[in-house]
C-alpha cells in the first residue's frame, strides 16, 4: 500500500466537537477523527459527483483499498502521533523515596501529554520497554500547547421569537501549524479521487459551524514513498510499513466488526462517543440527528490489527449516513 500525507493549513478558525459526552458548543477539540473526515469527503463526493460515485468511493474504503487516519497536529516540519495506550509490567526493584517522588512527578506530566513528536517516538518506546521515566528535568519534551489557541466567543441566536445568547469555542492555529492526515491507497486512481475531494473540501471547510466560515484551509501533499527525506516523514513511513514489532497502534478511530470484539480482551484501548447531526449534501431534506455509537480512539494498542468497518448511522433518515471505522496502524516494537 502507498501512503501520502496531507498537511492542512487553516485559513479560518475551526471547531471540532469534543469527545466528551454531552459537551456543547462552548467546548472544542483540536482533534478531528477519521469518521468526520470521511463523512466530509463522502458528502462532497455525493454533492459534486452523484450517488454512483459515492457508492464507488464507499466500496473502495470498505474493501480496505483506501484508508484514512485521524487528523493529527503538526508544527512546521514536526509531526505528532498519539501517545500509545500500552502498559508494560514493571521491573522496578526497591527505590529510595526521592527517586519515587521524582518518577511520580514525571508520570503526572506524562499523563497530560496527549501526543508525542514523531522524531522522539523511538525514544518514548524505549522508555516504555525499559520502564524508565520519559519526562525528566533535562528532557524538554516538545508539546502541542503552543501550536493552537482556544477562543470562547459570544454569539446570538436570532431564529426564535427572542434573541438568545450562546457561546462557541473555536480553535485558531499558529503560523506554520495545523493538522495532517495520512491516506493509504493501493491504486493511483484512488489517490487522484481523494485529491479532488480534498480540493473541494478546502473551499467548504471541515468540522462544525462551516456556514459561519469555519474550517477552511489550504493544503500540501507529501508522498511518503518518493519524498520521505525529512526525519519525521521517514520515521513515520517506517512505522507504517515495518514488519517488526508486536503491537499495533491505531491512528484512526475504529468501529470493530462483531467477530473482532473478542480481540479487545487482550488490548489496551479507549472508547470515544460519536454523535451529531447530518448535513445532507445532494439531498434537500432538513438536517437530522444520526445514531450515537462508540468508536475506539486513536492511540489504542492491539496485539493483532482490527480491520474495522463502515456503518450506516442514518437513524431512519432519507438516505444512508456512512461512518468510517476502518483501522490504520503504526507498528511498535514493544
């Protein structure tokens, strides 16, 4: 399978619904899950190319001929991957109290760390394997805290009899920062289709509040097979294609098939609720609420990769609402 990276540089604020259940417009996340990306691409495909092309696109994804990752943060040339959810049996012997306090302080900082820079990913894996602290006083970890700013804005709803205020949290990315995603494909035609759909999506935007101008972006494309000259892209390509390592970490949200549920008993994973409303694309019916479901969040780790599935979360609407849940993995030597 071939892999390319799309680096999105946002020209407008963006808003992605948080993973916490029950959160409103006053909370936003910087992560954008693969199911949101897939739905935006499918919506554009249906709008501009029709139902037949949408079905062809969906079938290609269902067969595993096209794979998408979540949208993950980057800063200039530095790419970030999710922190792996994997636990190694402790090999520590009796330690002095001062060492324990120092290790616990590092563990608290590590708990808050959501993403690891790709260039330091191997070092992080080594620390897990050897049961060493990753964050120490002399180890300054590059975080994503300075690549974005969250802003809470007051808006007014004028649609009812009475004008009512509400709040919207938006995310503004710093210069040379944004989100990237990976596409895996086994046919050059698939790459061309994705490129056309991303081009259309850059004008309409991705995420919430697009009618207010949110989520618009420009983008660049890096083919990992031919341009993997940078340190991070080279490392990422190795993680995607290596046959070494006993653990698979997903970088896309996954909806496992029923016969894959049993494999979760030997996995480390986190579930994320997914819900929301449907915008209709080529269909002119009013937006409706789709079925709520749970997906396996990026950073989860498995001994064997799950293929995942595409589901219809339409909730009895006027047309199918396909939601992406296929697995895309980097392989870790743990």
